[in-house]
C-alpha cells in the first residue's frame, strides 16, 4: 500500500490533535506550571502547523499557509526547548527573544518567495530553525533539574534525532535538491509526516512524565506535600513552595527573610579526572554540611544538583553577612576534611526580601547569581545581591 502526502499529513494532524488535546486537558486539571504551559503551546503549535501544511497540499497556491506552517512548526520545537529552560529555572527573557526572532525569520523567508515559491519556499531556514532548537533542547535536557529525571533521557534522544535529521535534510536539500533520489527516499514530506507521528507520541509520553514530577507540588497550597532527601534537604519544588508560604507570612508580619545560596564548582572536572565516586563523595559532603550548619530553624533546599539554598527570618540584630561567611567556612571545612585530590570552590550569595522583593523565584535567582559569580571570580564578598 502506498500512502500519499495528503493521507500522511491528515494522519499526522490527527495524531498531533489527539496528543495536544490530552496534554492540554491534563495541564488544565493539574494547574500546571510554566514548563507544562510551554509544552502545551508546543503541541498546539504542532496542530496549527499540520493544518497549515494540509491546506498547502490541497490548495497549491496557498503560500501564506505554508509560511505560517513553517513558522509555527519551528515555534513548536522551540517551545519544547523553552519548557526545559523553565523546568531548570533559567532566565527566560533572552530565550524568548531568540525564539520569536527565529519564528519570524522562518515565516518571512517563506513569504518572501511569494506564490511562486512552491511547497519548498523558505525550506532551508525552516530546516535550520528546527535543527537549532532541537539541538538546544537536547542540550538543556542534560542540564539542571531536568537531567535528574530518568525520563529526560527519552526527550534528549527525541530532540537529538530531530536536530540531526533536519540538519542533514538541509545539507541534502542544498547539495542535491528536493527532486533527488536521496531526498525523496529519506527526507521527503511523507517521511517527515511519519517521523512527526513517531516523535510526537514519544514526546507526549516523556513530557507528561516530566510535567507530572514538576507539577506534583503545585496546586492548592493547603494540599501541597513537601518532600526531603535523606539529608533532610527539601527538593527543589518543595523548597520553593515552603519559601513562598514563609514569604507571605513574613510580609504580613513585616519581617525581612534572607536567602543564602551555596554553590559548588569543579565537580564535573573532578568526575572526569578522578572518577565519579570522588565527585559523589564531595557532593554528599557539601549537601550534608550545608544542612548541618544552617541556622536551626532555617529552610534548606536544593537549588539544583550543585546548589543549596538556605532561607531564614532576620531580626534587627542579625548580621546576614556573618551568617553567610560562617556557613560557607564550615561547609568548606567539612568538604576539605574528606582530603580528596581536588578541593572544589564553594561560592556564597545573599539576598534579602526587603531589597529584592517577596518573591521566591526572584530571591533564589538573586542569591544564586551572586553565588555563581563568587565561584567564577573566586571573590567572596558576603554582601547582599
């Protein structure tokens, strides 16, 4: 049986539509966070792109539909990347600008060809845009909090396959043209439709799993469960939820919470040079020391795999710089007691709600940025972010 392009495009549209509907409904019911919303936007964009391409196949002169389809298809891949960035707690302003510029450039490239551009109008920018966002998405799944989820490996494979396939498609298109035997056999629209069906189904499964773990601690505050690891350190989402409650109460009581972030560096190089066992021992000592030496009534949670955040309420006599210095010095001493081959750098950053604002994310980002700067420069000012 031979399936034509229209049939395969209809099949792809139905698969994407059903997947998007299920995912969006789950997003609404789970009161999802920003990663889930970005991924929902990806599947909705996929629906729109498939519909546009179907219009382009049925009505050959509908070049505007092809241009819109190209733009939103690249946008869908970009949304997957943006969701991973949001999951990892990255700043979103610059990535959103990059995403918008790429989508606009791809759509304009197809529109510039006009009615005579045909099915392949703006094809090269379209291929390269998908390759770019696929590569960025694959890289981001190997970083931060996403990397700690077992299902992230599936998303890495999906994004890497998409990036490699579209990059190769662009090379073959430029070198041989869309009518060559190689392009028709491996990179034609029919092959693209089949690949889209497979990747969408796989992506929905993986992102649903990731979204479930990210959303487990969202929803109504009264129903939120807080979880800790074996060292008594709150997991990332649990810490943010608890800090949000603390900040709300502190603002009402006119108190000034403080956030101290500790960040350890060089673990990747230690792992490569001396083995993962030594790097794991250093990380365990770092996390345990941070919990042990934090103020008794403080909240202690993970920033990511190499960062710890401590939050506590200050008073008029609290010297936050001294608290941060003492905490860092004790953590460094405990890590040094391991007598490992390499002594990694530990940086510290401090932020006060009275200066940064009573927002958990902003406080953590400000203190963590100061800690990261201290790691890079080697200077520990112990000042306020």
